[in-house]
C-alpha cells in the first residue's frame, strides 16, 4: 500500500440487525471512498462477532426475553425459518458490503491492536448519553486511542431532548480530543456547543450523503410475488400497542382507507390478514427495494424517513423526535409527520408530494456536508 494512502477506521453500530444502522454504515464508508483516492475507509469490527444478534432495534423473535412472555416464545417457533433467514440476510449484507477490520473482542483488544491513521465516530445513536452508560459509549467516543487524528460525522445523541442539556464531564473529556465534531440533530449540536464551548457542525445523516443511484449496488428485489401497488410499512418498537390488537386495527383501517394492500416490516409478532402481509425474512437489500418500489410509505423510524426522501416516495411518519423534525423541517416536509398511530384513520397520504424543493435543499446540503467531511480528513495529518 502506498505510504500516501491513509487508513480511516469508522466505529459505529454496524453490527445491529437494524436496516438504518447497517445502511448508514455502508453509506459513510462509500461516501469517503468515493470522495477520496488517498483514504481507505474501514469499519472497525467491534463488538465481537458473538454479540451481533443484538436486541437493539432488532427483531423481538430473535431471542425472546422473559418480559415478552409465552406468546413471543410461541411465535418464534412458528416463524423460526423466517427469523433465521432474516438473520442470515443481515449477516451476509455486512460481510458483502462492509470493508471490515479484524474482529476486536473487547476494549483491551481495541486499545492494543486497533491502529489507523484516522479514527471516525460515524453516525447512528452512538452518543446517547442519557440512554447508555460511560462504559458502553467509551469506545464509540474513541476513548481507546490516544491518536490526535479523530473526528465525528453524523453522530446521533439527542433524540429524546428538545432543549440543550447538561452532559457529564467524563464524556466531555473524551469529546474535547476530537479535531472536528459533526452531529445529526440540532439539539445535539446546540448541546455540545454549550458544553464544549467550541464549534459543532450540524450535518446530514450518513445515509443522505448518497443518492438513489448510489444505492443500486446494495438493492435486491424482494422475491415474493408482488404484482400490485402497495403501501410499505416499517414499524419498530410498537409491540406493546399490539397486545390488545390496537396496532393491527389501526394499520388495517389505514390500508383499507388507502385501498391498497400493506406490506409490513415489523419487529414484533407478524401481523397477517386480508389487508396486511408481514415481511419477516428481509434484509437491508430487500428493505431498500420495498421502499424504492412502494406506492407510499408508512413508518415510525428515522431511516425510513431518510429513504422515503431519497427515493421520493409519498410518506407518513409517526412519532415525532428530534431526528425526524430536524430533517423534515430542513426539507420543508414537516407536514408528513404525525404524533400517534391513533391519528392514522384521519390521515391521508399526499400522493402528489412535490419533492422538487426538498431535493434541491438536499443537493446543497450534500455538497456542504461532503466539504466538511473532506476538511475533517485533511485536518488529520
């Protein structure tokens, strides 16, 4: 390898079996490698392989916890083939599309053997100090390296906050070592500016650095027979609302009102009836295809919002948080965001959403954010 080539290690939640987590990882890696011929971006493979089957935003049928009681355990037996296929698709996506480092089993292995010219904290919710403890976040704040060449791009940290908040000094001591900090939410940027007394840039999520055509290598057509227009729904973390059938009722009534069948990706017990078909055995590649080819999208996650915008699909997003409002306010699409699933029966998707302005804003933001990313790399000597 030429001595002029810099190796950049990206640490993020690349291993979590969540569509947005994996897609934002390959997006940041791809964006850097496409922009720079003098940098090779690599994903730092931590935590160890055995911890990949994470419960963080993964499928509840992967490994039902005691709190999920007998109905989840019974459902796992019924859908075990689909659940295992889902697991295989996520693992194969990671192996195929991520340039992975050696596997680091623990923090000691990271400290001793993780050596790069540049270290990057990359995207996702890896800085949520009010959800995770210092030991958990320490590696994602690059505490394992004394290298001065470290920066952050697109880190999420403030989804639950609407105002700037205090951060414990132990986190601040790690963040002060960064050459540049770029975060994803406006409240996160304001919080760090107040706590660190330094410039902090507000940037696009890594997934938005790429355009629709850039994702073509990662897309795989869903193999099930899909021969009519459909609503694609992606729901995470709403399983408690379905114990008495409320979510099933709301989604079914919504699909009837739209006069369309609904294809659902859901991390709880599958919902299947005349209106809804749950797609359990899909990985990131199939998930992308389902969004790209949907007549419309209904979801409650940030990255479903991101890819609805990238593919210009009419959409309704449920449950406001800082991530979603920051992006949709920027793009002038805040009218697509509603508060609760209970509002669905009164909600009508705007099939003729004009994405012209949103696309223009996004194009300008991509240019700005790539410039900031390039500058951060250049700061690392």
